[in-house]
C-alpha cells in the first residue's frame, strides 16, 4: 500500500494557517486544529485547499497528511502499527528503568506503612510479581500513603465524607498532607482506602486496586480478579 492506493482518510478544507518553526498549525473547516510538519514539504497550506488526513479518524493517530496533493507526512497502516509498538516498548523500558532506580526507596516506603497497607502492597507483589511492581506499585503506594493522611486528618467516616465533598482549597486546609499530584481516580481510591482503614482494616489488603476502574481488575492484577478466576481463599 502507498498513499495513492490508501483509502483510509477523511477530507476537509483548510480554514486557517499559522506558520510554526517546524511546520504549520492548520485549522480545518470542521473546527479541529492539526500540526502539519514541514519535513517533507515546505509549501505553506492555503485556506480553501483540500486536506486529507489518513488514519482511523478522530481519537486515533493521524498517520498521513496531504494538502492539495502535497504530502506532508505519511505512514502506511503497517508502519504506523510498528511505530506504536516501538513507542510502547520504549515507554515500557523507561518505566522499568525508572522503577529500578527507585526500588530501594520504594521498599523503604512500603516497609514503613501501617500493617494493613503493607500487607496490601505485599499481596499485590505476590500475585503480580515484578511486572506489577514496575507497572503499578508507585501508583498504588501513592494512594495508600494518601489514604493514611486522609484517615489521620478525618478520624471518622462522617468527617471523611465531609472532607471528600469540600472544594479543593478547603480539602488542602483540612488535610495539609494532601498531595497536589492527585488525579480524580487517585483521590477516589485514596478516600475509599481511608474509609476501609476507619471501618474495617481487614478489608484494606483485599479491596480493588487503585487503577482497576481505569484498566480493569485482571490487567491490574487485582486480588478480586484472582479470587474470581482461581478461587483463592480471601
């Protein structure tokens, strides 16, 4: 396949163009903006010209751009898929290297956790092995440490619920140890873990992993998934 026989594209018109150091910021007539590199073609696109964007559409990688027949970028579906595999492999190596550089520090943090949370991390390690450690442990550990901070500052379930519903600035005032690095998911996971710590500490090692809502229990190596698949005793 080459660009002349590739039928996986959508056509729009160029609406506006702004020149950038390494290409052009093009606004399409459907309202979407797209950076058009100038490595292969230095001709500035003009409003009204026909723009073809190759790929599976919005939400997927644009693997090719041609404007009025001028090719600015192009990868076949097979080349684009290989690029994606290479990117995933590179990201995976970087995550492994980053984890290994911090492994000793993380081990110390886990060892310092209160027993229910230490057992939680150790259970994930036992079930998921080194793969879980470099992929998910820093995320899970962050949520555990934040849960402890939340429970210390909100020592009853009523206080914790009130805290969770406050505006962000008031949450920070209520819990000075609350991190600025929270996403919506880490905050919810930390609150849930804090609630377990206050209500039933035996559940702390067993409830769903912090990333399960985003990647699924099986992908995360969640204890609940192992129980369901293998009948492990809780």
